[in-house]
C-alpha cells in the first residue's frame, strides 16, 4: 500500500524521485494537495539524462498536513512483464528519514501499470 | 518410498534451478535465430502442447503452482509451468533500463526462462521434463531501442497528464496499482513503428536450450524410475535484415533406454523481404544406436515463399535426402502448401 507518512523538517526543497525498474519505461505526474485533500497543484518534474527516473522539486513554504500524490504509468519494453517503480522522498535539510516506497504490477505493453503513491506530510 | 523419492527429486530439481534463474523474456518480433530454439524446451522434449500453461510472476504464485503439481502419489501428469523470475529478486527488481543496457550479466539473466512439464507414462508413471532456455545474444531485443524508449515515454507522459489529479488522492493511493483499462493507442503505435524499423536493421541472435526428461517409477514397481532422455538445442543467426539472414542450428538428443544418440545440425540462407523470400537449407543427421552403428543422411531443400495476404503464405518446397537413415534409399520430394500463422494446408505433394 504505497501511502506513507513523512515528517518534514525545515529543509527546502523536498526532492521527490521516481525510478522505473524491471528495465521498463515510465512517466509520472505529481500533485500537491492541501490539508483537506483538495485543490491539487501540479508539480513539474525533470527527466534525468538516462531516462530511468524523474525528479520533482517541491518548492513550498509549508508542507505541514499536505498530501503529495504521484501517479506513474509504467510499461516493460519486453512483454509480458512486471511494471515496477520506486519512489524516494529526500529531505536535504530536515531531520526526517528518507522515505522509500515501491509498487509493481504485471502488465503488458500498451496497457501499462498505473502505479499510485502518496506521501502525507505531518 | 518411491513416492517420497519422486517428490524429493522434483523438489531438489526445482530448488536447484532457482538460483540459476534470474531472467526471462519473450522472443523479439521476427526473431529468426532465437525462435529456432523452442520457447519451452520442456514441452518440446515431452512432445506435448499443453492447453494450460502456468506463468507465475511472483514467488508466492510460483510456490502455489508447484505445490499444486505435487499430489499425494508424487508429481501429477499434465502439468506445465513456464517462469522467468529475474524480476522476483533483487537482480532484476532493481535494474533500470540503462543498467540493463550497460550490464551483460543483467541481460544474460533476464533472458533465461525455465519450463517444467509432466505427462503420463504406462503403469501410472509420470515423465517430468525440466527445460532451460537462454538467449545469449539478441540484437533485436526491443530494450536496445532508444527510439522505442523515447516514443513510449512521451506517449506515457501525455497519457498520465491527461488522467489528471484524482478527486480522492488517499483512496487512489491506497488502491496502489491497477492495469490501465484500455490500450494507450500512442504506445501501440510506438510498437508498430519499432517492428517496422526492426525489419530494416541487422544483427546477431543466439540461443541455447536444454531439457532432460526423467520418469518416476511405475506405481506397481514394474518399471524403475530414472532418466528417459536428454535434449539440447542451439541456434545462431546473422540478419542483414530480419528477412535476409544466415542461420545455423543444431539439435542433439539422447534416448537413454534405447542408448541412442541423434545429432542434427543444419544451415539456412534466406534471401528476400516480408513479401517473398527464397531459402536454401542443408541439414545433416547423424544417429548412433546401442550397437554403436552409425547412420547418417543429408537433406537439401529449397523453399520459395510468397505472401498472399497478411498472414497467408504460399510455400513451394523441393528437396532431396541422401544417406543411410532410411533403409531403401535416397529420395526426392516436392510440395506446395498454404501456410498460416500456426498451421498449413498441403496443396500438392510428390515423393519418390
């Protein structure tokens, strides 16, 4: 169940990375919700050079109580196989631990796995 | 005691394979050299075409499937399983696409599949085949294609942004994962383009497979258990395009009970394109029987293939056999047939 709680310190920005595993290809969209789980705001990610992962920098003044939702579509290039992605939240200036989470699903090319992750900030 | 030994032997075989198996893959589209080695050597060795093949993708599924194959009296007949558990463990699970491209070991393990099959024999005995297939080289593996990767990634990026944020993110996250309900057309288009491009490219392919077959003891004790046969395949090809290629194959099999060995190397040169092609084939069979007598034969054949429709081909084949394999003699043959994806209809046949 890829829903994790994370304690945020004072460090900014929060760096959020999603990595596509099982030698597959993926793409993700990331949204930050308010404390009521409403008013999602899209966070634009950058694709790293090798294409294996995407990095999102969350530049917000106060993340307390907010929810970060990420959705990834992942497909293997060789089929059928397992689509797998791993997310990592790094908090460079804070005291909380890095949060690692992953999800996977057997899938087929053209019908990718729809993997969802969420981080609830305390 | 026999039952216990049979169950133990199956268990040992399964366990001994597990550390070896870290990979898997389906053959590439039009993968000539790779396809010459059977996808499921265990099924081929038993000469069975199981209607139901179990394909576990997790350790849990695998354990369940295997336990269902072993009954109170030992292994059950008519069981077929094929698995490629590289992604079950850390070796594959944490491999990204660029790591796969850079690391031969990851590629090697990812191209290994294991198949297991059982079938019934006389006196309630069960024959068990364990197949191992490794693709050593496959330049046509789609994972090599950066064009395909970029195309698919762009298609997925567009699709995921179209989905937008969920109304209830907590619920969506708790669900964790789901398969997309419909095919993403843009991804399917990427695949089509890749296959078309692949037919114009060149490269090497090589694969090997091995499948021993053993038999449990008869329930009445009249026939002892033991090895029944050993089978091995190999193929290497070089394609100037995927429709113009040179191919070398070999198959060896040993019938343990008859103490008979058969070795069959063959070569094929295929020239043409996806609509028509001309192939020259030369094969040699060498058989050594229990009395150490050798017999051999050479088969030469020419094949012309013309596409009539998307999946319908007209095949015209002429060939001859020379040697001591069949008493009686050398012979020639010609045939014309309509060939479909998985079957063919003979239209004309002549043998002398």
